[in-house]
C-alpha cells in the first residue's frame, strides 16, 4: 500500500468527521487538497454510502 500524502490524510479525516461542504479559494497551496478530493471521489465511486456531498461537482 502506498503512503498517503498529508492532503490525502486531511481529506480522509474530513470524510470520517462527516464534513459535507468545504469552502476555500483554490490556488497553488491548496492544489494537493483539491487533487486528494478528486482522488477520494474516484475511489469512492458513485454508489458509496459515505460519499460527501462536496464531491458532487466532479460528476
């Protein structure tokens, strides 16, 4: 299993905590977090019951 980045760990914690919305200004410093959110969406799949609503924009 590959090691997780800090951004991926951050997104995992947010999902487990039940976060449904994430606000912020996307830019250079947040690009790894945005990539981790996209990756979480792809790995969660459209039928995952714990899929956060803030991943819907990727559909």
